[in-house]
C-alpha cells in the first residue's frame, strides 16, 4: 500500500513512512494535511488572549541555541519580584487576558518558593486566570537542585494554582543531538516522564519540537512519534507546536536554515502523523505571522495568541517582543479565509468572529 493510500485509509504511519512524507511535493502534503484539519475543525482557527511572562533570565543550564539566558551572550541579568509579576498579571487581566503563560530560565539563586509563590499569588488575586507554567525542563532543574521528586514538584504546582503545562524544553528527543544542544538539561525520557506524571494527575499540557538547527528529518519524525506513543497512553496533550529555531544571538552556527517550504512540510507531516493529538499550533512567534497564516492550509488549526509581550524568542531574532493586537490578529485570520475562534487554554470555544 503506498503512503497516500495509507493516509486516505487512516492507517497509522511509522518512522519510515514519516520520512517518506518529506519526499512528497509541498502541495500534495498540504492537501493531505488540510483534509485532516477540515475533518476535525472545519475552517476554524483558534487563538487565545494571553500574556507571556518570563520572570528571570538567570540560568544554571547552558543551551547552545538560547539567546535569552544571561549566562551566555546576554549580560543583562534580571529576576522579577512577586510584586512585579503580579503587576504584569493585573495589567494584562484588565486588558482581557485569560491566560498567564509563565516560563523562566533555571535560576539557581531563587528557591522553589519563588516559583510557587508567584503562581499562588496570581491565582489568589485572579482566580479566573488560567496559569500555564513550568516546562518539564524547569521541573527537572528544581528536582535536581533541591532534591524533590518530580511528583512532589508537580503536586506543589497544582496546590499553588498551576492549571496546565507548556511544552517547552522538548527541543529534539534524539540524545546525540540533545547532548550537543543542551547537555545537562532534562533528557528526552525525563521530559516524557514528567508529562506522563502530569497527565496522570488529571492535568493537560502541550508538546513542542524545536527544529531547523542541526537535526535531520528523521530526528523530527522520531520526536513526533514518541509524542504519539505517550498520547496513546495518557491522552493528556492538547496541542503539538513545531517551533522554528531562531538563529540570532546564540552559539549555534546554522547555515542551512529551513526554507518556508521545509517549515510548511513539517507542519503538514505533524498533522498527518499525530492522529491522537487534537491541535497543531503554528506558533507565529517563531514561524512569523505570515508563514503561520499560510500554515492554516497545511494542517495547523491554532496560531497561539496575542501574547502581549515575549522575551525568549525575540532575544534570538523573532519579531514578537510586543505581541499582536487582537483586532489585527482577528483580521489577519479572516482575510486568509478562516474563521477566528477565541478559545480558553483547554480549547473550549469562547467567541467566534
């Protein structure tokens, strides 16, 4: 059975099939992925009104792709106080934000209570705000630093108001690539274990993949299939987010940066392979808003959100520092032929435009 017939018959694809998909022409891939997208969500494109808060850039780990950490090329160290974090949350809440997306560097100078206290104070003051916080890499760091089990930290997160987990820290699961990119940080098995434990506690999370650096297509397919395997067991992933590597101000010297065609193929292949993860997110911060809009035709049904302010990707060259105006965001989705649907963090539909 050829691969297109397999897809049309909804047969599960394996590693070899996934790699073969990249050999199909872009428009064939797009049509296959779009058919799946339309079957699931029609012409709806989801977004939320969110605020990214990055409370510290002081990091114990050294990742070659990172332009955000103050331990390397960025000498401007900062750590926000709880009062500063709470003020940001308050201002964003007044502007209509429904989610606080809180991701930090791995700061060795501030204890567990600095992390947990920030979540707790936000939740106490704004109980309706969804707190999405703590990547598996942050959880692993706190576990190593303070001798707590993963379960203990996850329970602390829940107790202190964390509603769901972002998907950061996954990078690429292949350990040889990982050793070069981010040696010493959470391993692929640990990342998967943390998300598995979180799901088993009744909570949802997202999954990511950082691509376009030194990995090859086979590494991407392997990464996606490992996520599919875990989703079979737990069903706890809301969305998969292929993150396009940002090439400025870091220590990776990548000369063969992925073309727009390669990026769109990766979105489409993600949609085709991940039959059990509901949403594919074209995170406009890393893909650019223009390419993210095109990705709606290649399997992506979510563009993330308005963000308001973002520090990690913009440090490496992404045009996302000040987020996106909501009216403009809605207009761009409409003008590209799709129906903007504002969602909450767990994909309950709030308003259709």
